[in-house]
């Protein structure tokens, strides 16, 4: 199953009224959780029915994807 990318999630979050500052804040909080089972399950759950996500859920997904990306690059 192809998931949603960070750019797509960010675009949807901003389009529904979310803010980049909130995404960045949440990504900082998620940095220590990257790779845990609950963290991975959250990403999966938010990808299952993306059409039903609201702004807060899109922000959470974008933040999680950003935190995971930064951890893989060695910045997290």
C-alpha cells in the first residue's frame, strides 16, 4: 500500500486550516517515538481512510512523517 508523502500530508493540513508551526512542534515531540510500534500504527491508521481526516489528523500525519524522515537522515 502506497502511503501519503510528507508533502501531500502537509498540503492537505495547510489546506484544511492547519499551520506549519503546529506540524513542526508536533514533529519535535514525535522525534523520540520514531520506530516504536504505536508510532508506526498511528501512521498506518491515518493512511487507511485519508478522506476522513480533519486538519488535526493531517497535522499529526505530516508531523509523524517529518519526524520519521529526519530520524532516517540522522537529524532526529
